[in-house]
């Protein structure tokens, strides 16, 4: 009987040890691991974040969410959501301190050096979120003193929150109204095109037919002109050949004519030279000519006087003058 009780007790004790071991290995309870707590205060909703959600540092789990609460500030009429984190000290160690485990005393110094917390999507399918810790000194530390006695790790907006805020800030109503107006304009334009496009197409088709006819007529005219130009060029070539042949045939005659013309010009020049000698003031021929001209002038004067007398007395022609 005693042996049976001892066996049952050993079995129960072994089962309890196995249960504690399983919880320690696969659950969130770590009875042999030192822990420290911190708080992260969110100003907005934390949809998808629940108790027991992982707390990671650049993707490495260092703890879990212990508690989520809501606190309302009557002074500012704003609600805050403080999230208590349970950090396992043996998951992170301080460099330079001989591998000393991270504890709550080191958190303020880490916060001063830029330790920040943000909501991170754990699964897009289930929508569950986790809290991820990282160093980002460029983000100002927004602390909320008085909300919790624990060390506060400042929160920063995640990329998803920034995208959500940007989408929320979009004037979706105006965009929708503009889209409706654009659709109405497109519909009006489509109706107008349905009404005006067929006549326009018919006009274009008729214009194309007339253009084709005009092009064909112009092509025929160009062909006829080309034929006539060929004929004209042939005639011009023939005329040039004929002129060249006639010039070749009349070449000797033209040469003879030019020689005779040269001789004639030479003789004319000699005649002019002789005439110049005759008309010179000291020439005897000119003196004779002048005397002849004086005699002719005197004769002409006498003849003019006789004619005057005859005109006055016609009988002079029959009876002559009486002394």
C-alpha cells in the first residue's frame, strides 16, 4: 500500500514538473527568468494588440504584453492607452558589463539614447499586432508623466500608422465628388461623340473620296504633261540639231560675208578720209567748191529775180525785156 502511494505521489509530482516545464518552454510564464516591466502609452487605437502579444527588439522577442488599460485625462479630455510590457532580462544583455542582464534600472538610460516602441503588424491575415522596440534618436520622446509608475518607453508612429493617417487625411469626399463630376463629363462627351461622330465620319469619308478623285485627276494631268514635255524636249533637241547643222553649213558664207564687210568698211574709211581732205579749210578742192557754191547762189538769186519779173509781167517770156 505504501509503495502504491509512493508511486502515485511520484507520478503526480513528475506530471506537475512536466507541466511547469511545458509552460516555461512554450508559454508566457517563466518562473526562473528575471523580468522587468515598462509601459508604453499610445494616443490612438491599438486594434489587434492583445494581452500576451510578443514584444520584440528589431524582430527578436524580448518579452510580452502584460496588461492593456485605458485612462482618461479630464483636463485635456483625451484618452490614453497605457500598455504594460513584461521584459525578460535574460533575453538582452548590456555590452561592456561582463554580460550583465538588462534590468529596469537601465531602461531610462536606453530611453535617453533613443529607445522607442511602435505597433507592428504581426500578421496581415489575422490582423494581430505586436510591439517592436528599436533605437531612433531622431524621434522626440513624448512622455506622459503621472499615468504610470513604471518606466515609460516613448511611442513612435509606425509606417502603417503613417500610411493610415495619410489616407485618413485625404479629402476622400472631394475626390469622390470630382470623380463623379469627371464621370458625368465623360458620359456627356461620350453621348456627344455618339451624336456628332457618325456625321463627321461620313464627311471625312466623302472628303476622302473627293480627295482620291482629285489625286487621280492630278496624276493623269501630270502624266499628260510629262508626255507633252517629252515631246517638247524632243522638238527642242531636233531644232538645236538643225540650227547647229545650218550654222555649220553657213559658216563659210558667214566668213566670206565678214571678209567682204571688212573690205567695205576699209574702203568707206578711205572715202571718208578723202572727203575729210576735200572739206579741209586749206584744201583747193574746198575753195573750188566754195566758189561753185557762190556762183550757184548768184545764179539762184538772178533766177529768183527773173521769176519775180515774170510773175509781175508774164509777157517778158514772149517779148523779152525792152531797153
